[in-house]
C-alpha cells in the first residue's frame, strides 16, 4: 500500500520576504538570550566585575550577587575565570587544548645507549672488578613477605549424604 503524504494549505498573512525577515529577527533575539556557559557570561561582564573587585568587593560577595540572579558559581571558580579572562585580554594565553597523552611504558624504559657511563676509556680500572662489587641477580633466593605455606595440608571435603 502506498503512503500518502498529507499536505495542508497555508494561508500566509505576509509575504515570504517578510516571513524570512521576521524569522531572522526572532533568531537574533534568541541568540542574545540563548543559554551560555558561566565562563562566557563572566567574560562578557568582566569589566563591571573587575570594577567591583577593585572597589573592595570579595569574590564571595560577587558570587552571592550572581547567585541571586540565578547564575550559580563558586568563589574559587569565579576567581579562576577572572584570572583566565584577564590573561586572555593581555594576550598571554592560547586556547585550551586537551591534555597531552601519557607516554607509553616502552618510551620510559632506559636503553643501553641512554645510560650514563661513569668509566672513562683512559681509566686503568678493571671492568671485571666493577662487576664483582655488584651482587649477582640470582645469588640469593628472594624472601617472601607473606608467611610460608610449607607443610600445609588440606582436609578432605565433607561428604554430603542426603
């Protein structure tokens, strides 16, 4: 069975150009009131906020005033945002980027070439004597930190007769 799309007639009370202009105007108004981040808001009203701080208001007092106006921000976050905006206005910051990835474990291991060599080629010290001062890796058994299980025997499991 074929689907039939319903289309209703439109009775425009204005021209298409007027409709387009009206929609563009409404969109511009929405953009001016659209939800934004608290940081963007602090950035937009930075000058009055800075003036309040210079006049002796504390970050907590300013945050209380913003909270009364439904802008929730802590004093610590407010201070961070104010510093960041000031730094951006000075031109001393780049846009924030994601964190650098951690180097893989292979990159951190020392290679034989990267180790520091203390001996000099002119020295008359026997390299074998230097090796003898170090203990051999398998010279002593490793002590376990937990108690030994030597001599432990388990009991037979109980018989479950029904």
